[in-house]
C-alpha cells in the first residue's frame, strides 16, 4: 500500500476540521470566508476520488485504506479507520454534497457567515468519520459529534420555529444514542476491545460470554439509535420539523447524509454483528418499513408546504432502504445501498431547488405558486428533471435501486413486495402533482410574474446533482460493482443460519 493510501482516510476525514480551525483564526471577511470554505470542500472531494480510483472490489471481506493506531491505552481505544464497498460511496456522497451546500449558501447566509461555514466544515468531518470508523468508541464520538453542528445550523440559521426544531432533533437522536452506547460498553466489557472486526469475529466464533442471552437487547440498543436517525416509522416525527426550519444547506446535508448514517448503521452493526437477531426481527422491522413507505407517501400527498412534502418523501424513500436491508437478500441490500445514494443526490437537489424558491418568495406554501414555468423556465426544467429522478423514472438514479429493493422484497416475502410497489405509484402521484400545481397553468399570483430565473451560482450548485442522477441511472454498475461483493460478504453468515433452520 502506497504512502498516500495509508493516510488518505485521515486526510479526507480531517481536512474539513482543519479548515474549520483555520477559519476560527481568520478575519471576518465574508467573501474570503466563502471562498476558503468552497476551496477546502472541493479539495476534500478531489482527495476522496482517490478512494474510488484505488478501491479494489475483489478484496472481499477486507477493509481498505486502513489505518490503526493506539489512541487511548486504557480503555483500549484505537484510531482505526477503513472502508469497504458499502462505506466507500457514502464517503463520496458526503464530499460531493458539501461543496454544493457551500455554493447554495453563498448568497443566502448574510449574518454570522464565519460561524456558519465553520459549523459546516466540522459537520463534514463528523459525517465522514461515522462512515470510516472501525473502532466502536471512535464511531460513537463521530456519531454524537454530528448532533452539535447540525442542531446549531438549525437553531441559528433556520426559520421561525428553528429553536423548537433544533431541540427536538437533538433530544430525539441523543436519547436514542444512549441505548447504542450501553450496547457498545457491554461488548467492550465482554471482549476487551472496541474494534469492530475483533468483536465481529468473536461473536461469529461464539467466544463472547453471555452473548446469546444479551443479543436481543444488544440488537435493540443499536436498532433504536439507527431507527431514529433513519428515521423509521414511528420514530420519524422530528424530521419534518427539522427539515422545514433548517436552512437550505442544513436540509441538504440532513437528507443527503445524516439520514444515511442510520441505514448504514443498521447494515454495518445490526446485520453485521447480529445476523441471528437480524433474521428473527426482520418481519416486524420490514413491516415498519412498509408502513413508512405508504404512510410517508400518503402524508406527502396532502402537504400544503413544499419543504414538508419533500421531508415526508424522505420517510417514504428511506422505508425502501430499510425494507431492502432486512429482506436479507443480495438484490435487496444492493438496492438499499443504491437507494441511499440516489436519495441523497435527488432529495438534496430538491431541497436546494426549494431553497432557491424560498429566497425569492420567502414561503414554501404551494398555494402561493402556480405557472412558474413562464417566468422561470430554467428552474422549471431542473425541477422537472430532479422530480422524475426522485419518482424513479427508468434511466435516472431513482429507478434501479427501487427495482432491486422490490426484487429482494419479493424474494423474502412476496406480499411485502406487492405492498412496497404501491409506494412507487404514490411517489409519482405526489411529486408530479406538486410539479403541476407549482409550474403549470397561468401565473395567478402577481408576485410570481417577475421572479428571476436561476442565477449562475444556483445553476452551478444544482447541475452536478442532475448530472449524477443521469449517470447513476444509465451506468449503475459503476456503484454496484463495489457494493455487491461487500454485501455478499455481510450475507455469508445467513447461509449457515438458513442451513441450520432447514436442518431443524
């Protein structure tokens, strides 16, 4: 492994934090701060591309670009980072969206500009850290570290009810995380290690004392933390408030990355560490996912607020991810990971587009719009393209992931696949209907007659998401060729479990 391979994860994870520290000492010149934040995030994205170029999908069961150094001697805590085909693309999704968030915030943040971009850079480091940590203590530190900058972004830079939304977001996720912490401490007490690989090997070898009795509770401890973050029905109530009140960049990162921390955790820890419990609990978890798919879509269908509609669409789309994961099939989990990425791109773009409209009209109420295609043709074109991608139009990024999830659901439980398929219909209904009400017809509100179309900076922020949506739809193999072997490795224990069940 080359020198750059040995340090690349440290660089990608730590560069935004270093940028934030440098910004703290920088003078308060807003223009320079914006440019500095953009340069740091773009450099981080370029560095992260090294991961995709040098990643070797054929190295199954091995974490790549690994670094493992002693951090604290007692307790035994390591600075242990590494990625596989599952975490690779989530890291790139994070580094891809963050510079776009800097661009979309360029003209919308006017006060406390330095503090805003410091928080964004700290948040980027924390989010990347979650996806690359292989020490459970380090993972928990990064997991909790995401709460503070996101809560401050909502509470300081959000809209009218921002304090309520920030406190609700913080309390829901922090309280749920305590159960995960208790499970992590139990595992350390029994194994003497926080190392994920060590703990996984000990569990699979049956070398953890008292594990069989504790496994249901350990599974539930991790599950609660991740289910709230997803958020899975009925733990979703914090999400619409957080999205509606957050600034545009906050909504993009919340939907695009933070929710994926929950689905990543479900696959990495709940399925990876507790295969027997995952198999036993799959039916009721898939049922909650189905409720989320249908419920989120139906509530989105009746929303009068554009941003809240997009928020509830996330509840529905993330239900597909959880359904795919707990189908415990190759197709289902492959699809779940692809939906993760597609949702991050498409819904992130929808929140950017909603923010652009709010900048002009200072409202998200759908009834205030209508006929916007006339004064804003470029904006209407972008919105239609991203709407079709989110709705799952073939050859765009939303299609292949949902198709694979449904295939996996049909393999696991055909009835669940049938019910989940209705979610695709509902998503097309609420997305196309909101587009019709917002853009078609004549301009009835005189305030909309002279709205400015997309500015060059706004086009620059949204265009990469549209391009990514197209490439992901046309050539999904670019992503799936890394995801598929990693998913196959995670599913290996389920082959022995199935054989054992058949033998009984």
